C-alpha cells in the first residue's frame, strides 16, 4: 500500500513539475550546481595538475634529496638550481627551521614551472628541539597515552619549524640487544610494541591538515630488527609464521591507526631485499592491508640493490624498487636518472608512475600546501611553540616515567634531601651532549639539564657536591681514579653515572661486547672500595650485561638516555619526588652468549627445567636473564591476591580474569599488572608465554585495587607457515603478575565457537 502511495506521489510530482515548466517555458531554466565533496575536490585538483605535468616532472615528485648538513647516512644527492628548475625535487630531508626551509621553498616556487610545493621531512624520532627519552626508554613506561602526548608534542615543534613529515615511529621488533637500533623501538614484545606503534602514529598525525601535525612513517618494513648476529643491515632469514606473528603486527597496527607513509628496510628478507620486494610492498601492504599512503626507500637503499647482488645497473635497481612498490626514492637520485628512459623504452608503464605521483600530490594537498606553500613557515609560531614551558614539563614527566629501578637494596633510594655530602662521579654525571641519545634531531646542548645541575636544582646550596669525572668512555687512563676514591671516601653517598656514548647505539652502531665501555667498570670497582652507599645511574641505548654492576651497587637505576630534562628527572627519582614505575620492555642477559634472550621463546622437547643435564641450556651460565622482560621495582611494594579465572571460556569466547593488587608500602605508586597466556597443546610449537594484556594502575599506599582483564579466544591464535591466522580449541595457561617471571598460573579451556574467526 505504501509503495502505491509513493508511486502516485512521484507521478503527481512529475506532472506538477511538467506543468510549471510549460507555464514558464520562455524563462531560462535554473541549474543547481552540486557542491563537490572534499574528496572530489582533491581528486579533481590532483587529476588536473597531473595532466599538465611532463614525465620528467612526474618522476621529480617521487624523488627526495638531502637539503642540508644534518645527515642520516652517506652524503649523496646534492640539490641544485637545475633540479628545481626542471621540477625534479618532490621532497627534501634533513633541513629544519623556518629560516632555512623558507629559502628552499621560495627557490622551488620561483624556478619550477608548475610551482608544486616541496614536502619537507626530518628524523623527528624522539623530539625535535625538546628531546624526549629515546623510544626504547619511553616504551618502559608502558604508558601509551604518554607516548601519544610526546609524539604529539614533537609534531607540534617540528611542524612549527616547517617540517611536514617525520621518519618515525620505528616499529621493528628487536630481540637482539647487540643491534644498535634497538634504541629506536619498543623492545622485544609484539603485543606491547603494536600498542605503542599505534599511539605514536596517532600522536604525530593528531591534527593532520593543520599546521601543528606531521605525517608519520612506519619503518623499517620489515624485519630490520632481526639481522644475523645483531649486525645492522645484515640479511634476515625467518619462517613465514615468525614473520607474520612477531614482526608484521606493529606495522599492521600503524596501518590501522591511519599512518600515511611507510619506509622500506635496508635488509633482505628470505633472500629478497625489502626495497625490491614486491610481495611485501604491494601484495601484502597495499593489496591485503589496503594501505593508501606512499612508500619511501631508506637512505640510498635503491642504489644498494646493486650491492645486494640483485641488480646489475642503476637502471635495474631503480626498476626493481619501483616495480616492488617503493613510490619515493630517498637521496640517490636513481628515479630521476633512470625511470624516464625506462618508460620511453617500454620497460615501465607510465600509469604506474602516475599512481605513485598521485599519492605524493595527495599528501601535499591534504597538508594545504597548494593553497599556501609557506603555511608551515611562520617564525612567530616557531618561537612560540619550540621549547615551550608545557613541552619542557612533558619531557621531564616522560623521563621520570621511563626510568627503571633495577635494584634497591636496604631501601637505599630515595635519598634524603638532607644528605650533606655527595660524591658525583662518572663520564655522564656532568654531560650535555651524550644524554640526549642518538637521533637527537635539532636538540641543543645548551638546553640540556645535566645530572649535576639537576641535583643542585633539587638540593640547593646546602649540599656539598664533589664532582669527579673519573674516566671517559674510551680513554683507558685511570689518572682520576684516586680523586674519585677520595671524593667517595669523604661522602655520605656516591652517585655514579655511567653508560654508553650516544652513538654507541643507533644506526650502524652494533656492539658485540655489551659491557660498560672503557674503564667505567674499573671506576666502579674503585668507588666500591670506599665503603659508602653506591648508587649507579645507567645511561645507555640497549640492555647491557650488568651482573657485576648489580652485585657492586646498592641501588641501580636504568635511566636510558633521558633527553633534554635529564638531570631534573634523575634528581626527581633519586630524591623521591617521583616514584619509579617503569618496567623493562627488553630482557637484560647475564652475558652476551645468551643472546638472543627474549622472554617468549618457543618450547623445546628438552626444556631447561628437566631434571637431567641434556636440556636447552648453556653449561656455564644459568638459564635465565639478569633482569627479565616486564621487570622493574618501585619505592613502594605491591602484593597480589589470588587470580580469579574461570576454568572455561564463556560461550562467546571471552574469559574474565581479575586480580586484587594492594600497595603494601609507604609510598603512593603505580603498578604495571601483566597478563600472559601459553597454549599448552597446538598444531605448531608455541612460545612458553606471550603477553596478551597489561594495565598501569595508580594505587595509594595502603589501598587495594581490583584489576580486570577480558581475554578473547581470538587472541589465542597464531600465524602458520602459510600466513593464515589459526585459532585452535584447547587448554591455555593463564598467567598474571608483576613481570614475565613472577606470575600466578591457572588453566582455562576453550572448546571452540563457530562465531570466533
């Protein structure tokens, strides 16, 4: 009946329109122009622009060059007026600051035919001018909201200085602390790293299209963190199940979080260099994951396909990378030199060039650069946003939240603010340059608060602070040892600040020996002889082998590289204005021979806990880490009640797990409660445990909080060697506790559910 009424109404309406048109036949018909949607306007603009572009100008848009002296790799690809004039520069990296970027954009707009704006990129890895703790350090906070805020703050500073695009976050899983770039990631666990990856992407891109956000870049795709022997750039050989289960999920999390760019990895994966790997860049990333942004190579990585031995000539290398799905060539200039000829000779379809160029142009359109190429280049905004009070306060907060208390014998810490005499010793005790860590962007030493300054700020003039450097990082001299000993002998407490130089970790900074470099261990030996409480503050970019340091120290604080607010944050922790809450996201081995030493290793037919000697073990060291994944102490103590866990999953595939946690100490504090699962019997060998949830909860002293987790059957699955996600019914060990070793355990069975994928 309703359909009949509707039909009649339509007919009557048509008749009325017809009569009206007939009555006013002599009047011109008014046409209502439909307003284009924002997406349609973008498409129309980009399509129109591309129709005006020559092939050379198109290839120029997918070429990136170095624009300054801040380098991330070997010098190459210098800019020239000729490149600008021919429209052959799509992006420039490693120049920052409005005063430097505006002249480059002006030159491009003056000399190029079509006036297509340059996209400016920079390695804003853990801050731009205000330097936050290194990413590995920040990950130890287990605070994704905090990491969103620091990425956002870095984006605000960078964008205010003219930057459009950062080459971060690095989301490579790193299970080998010898690898130098472990400092740039979130540690060894895939679940946690995926959460952090998404948070940092959202932080950098928090307000895209405005002048206070930047494009993020998920790097390095993929498995760059698994090189043979921990040597940077070395080949990677992995089963497809391990690739899918361990190394790919953080990148997928970035896609799901809306990341706009990817960077290909230097390494080969199962014999094919990532930069030339079409299966990775196109079949997986674009076709299966539906990634809509663009892919940039790493520094000179296209040209390096020749060194890999998979390309004979520059042209072969350019074609291999482009066909694989690398849209933009970083620094080596091969796309500009080789791709036009390849199209002319029929080796490359121009439509493929068009697709890559369209992605780049759309990225520039979204940022509003076609409306105003200089909209990010505002000196007043730069002065207002860079090093603001709010971002400085956030840097201090992030640094304290990232420091892991590894030992605190006899409640040595926190130190009393009434302490009268302090011996402050070590190469990092009064250092400004090293404490920012590697990839310090445009951080400046003058903005850094040293540990010595931080203690003075905290205690004022009443304390006698006797500073002796003691030794350098690489110098084998011991001529200051006697002065260090005397300072320690006449002190109430000794604070030794030791560790690595900033560039002992980072790109191309792999180490085979993970001990304190130089004579620092000997310096600690000397200080221990003074017989005074010894507080060791570590600053480093990776786990070190610290068994002797652990035995010597009364308190041991892993401060990592804390950044600009180093000294204030260290003093906040040492003197109790901040209570440590961070926990390790990477395991610390007893010795290098145990590496790789990650917590979630797969089972063996002869596990290390069997009662005979023929087991998975080393005969000369225990089968354990010095400090396990998830470990970290506080100034307060927490007790866990009995974990509540049903014996079976519910019909909808869910499992409710809870535990009551009580603050039994004398300080208010935060505890990171961790949930692990182990599949007891499966069709493939499974890890002994895997992190599946965590909560960071604040608990006032004397109070109890119930912590609830909801585990779903889908979370119990795994990737097989055909890269299919498999969820199998069975019995699972559910574990809750304060770190990956100190856990309560109960079994729960999932019988299967057709509704669970």
